[in-house]
C-alpha cells in the first residue's frame, strides 16, 4: 500500500479483511484527522434516508445505520463518511512519498445496534446536497456503479444489539485495495440489521467524539544513486562477456 492508494480513504473487530501486521516500524509516523481538531476541516459526512429520499442531512449531529427506520417500515438508513486534504506539505498532513502501514476509522457509538457493512464510494458527493436519491432509488448498492463490494463488516445480520455503546475502531486498510478517487466510505446496514446503530457525526459539538481517521505511515527511502552507478558500470562488462561468447 502506498501514498497514492491512501488517497482512496475519504475516510473494531472486523470480518472479511486481510490480516495486517501488528508490528509498527521504528520510523513510523501516526497522522490523525478529526474535524475541528488541530486545524483540520476536511471531514464530511451525511445520513441517507430511504423514507425521506430527497432530504439532505449533512448538517445532522449523528448518523444512524438501520434496516428498519422508521420502525416497522422496512426502510433503510445509510451513512457517508469522507476525509479530504489528508496529503500535502501542510501541518499535520501526510507528506508525499510515505508508505501506509495501517488506517483506522474511529466512531463514538451512543446507541447500540446490529452492525455495519463498509464499501468504498466511487462517485463524488457533496455533504450539503447529497440525498438517498443521489445514489438511485435503492440508495448505495454494493458492487455497483456507485460503490465497491463490501470490504469489511462489524456486527451481524440480525436484530440483536451486537455493537455496544462506546468507542468503535474499524480497520479500513482493506479499502485501499480498490484504487480510484477519494470519495469516502459508505456505511450500510445488514439486510436483517433492524436494530439501528447510531454514532456522532463530524458536526457534533464535542470535538473528540467526532469520527476520527488514524493513519500510520513510513517514509519510503529513495533509491541509492551509488547503486545506479554500479549498475551502469556493470552493464558494459556483462555486455562484453556476452559478445565474446
């Protein structure tokens, strides 16, 4: 995973995700991005409601992921989360030329629920205008023109309160494998996930309860010029040996 791939993030105990090394190199640097903290203002999120398909909720202070909202309606609510401007030469940004070791998303859950499926979003969206119908009549659909297949999940496909209240840390490194532009993540309920899970959004008044992106990265050493010189010097010798044969 390299810096170019990390631009794919917009932004737990998980299943369906390749194992990631728990060994952190000594020269690793940790970068954190949370709306309003240390001058960062690039976070964006919104809730999409099937029951109100043309209503924008980008200014809401919480997001619910539910397969039955309002209750007994069978309508879904979905979430969008993105982190922009994480790369560059500014304070707190990830410098160009760094390699990604890991990336996590931390959510603060205040209402326990069934679970969440995570996808990468393939199309750009505006926090202030996006609605359910922005993604068509079915909202965000995994493995479609608007989203990748599900790359990880938390909780289970039932109505039980599988995800407790508290801090939920999701390893989203699996999202880097898809490539493409930085359009953030889609958070979807399970088909039978009728116990909605609620967490605070980037607009919540208490800064440290807002969604948090944490990235561990290491600088990539530049190729040694001495190695290049030695390679060039060796080429005529090898070429000459082949000619003598």
